[in-house]
């Protein structure tokens, strides 16, 4: 498989994931929390990186393996962000204070509530087959990362 095909696939998958999230937000009311927005930024970076590599792959002298490693690293970071968010949704760990459903009732409760995000990171807004969007993002991103690593270390599959 040519390395340019890997980046085309990366571009398409990340674009579909981002478009799906935007579609669910604007047409089905699945409003994003702060961590959802962070995951979208990772996909924006993956899309941009993939697009740049697609256009300059044959015009640069940088190692193709290094470029592939960079793409794999971005997918790994996207997976970690999705896993972190998924863990918060499943109550495996707590997330940022401004992104949880817990309310601190004190003398400054109003100020506290005004500074919090209205969408909570620990509440699942939308599920597909029993898994939240953060869970799907973590799985898909991890899958693409693993494929990238397999291609990186298997010379028979990769034409570099």
C-alpha cells in the first residue's frame, strides 16, 4: 500500500468522524462538552496533517516512516483523549471540576455555577450500540493507530 493511500484513508476517516459529530450536534441535539470539543480538535489536526502530507509527499525529502509515525502519534493522542472522556462518562475516574455534574454547594454556589460548562462531560449525550461517542472515538482512533504501527513495521505491506 502506498504511503499516500494511508494518509488519504486517515483524512477520510477523521473527516467522517468529525462530520458525524457535527451532524449529531446540529441535527440531533447532541451538544458537545469541553472534552468533546478537545477530541474534535485532534481530528482537525489529523485532517490538516493528512491533507498536507497528501499534497507534499512526493516533493519532500523527509523520511516517509517519520511522516507515518507522526500520523500514528496523532491517532494515538486522539485515542487517549477519547479514552479519558469515556472513563469519565463511565465513572472510572473524575474529570475536570468545571465539566462534571457535581455541584459544590457553598456560599459561592452561584459564581461556581456560572463558571461551569452547561454541558457535562460525565453525562453521555448520545450512544450508538450502547457505546458513547467518546468510546467510539477511542476505539476507532486506537484501531487506526494500530494499523499505522503495523504498516510502519511490516515492510511487505508498506511501499515506502
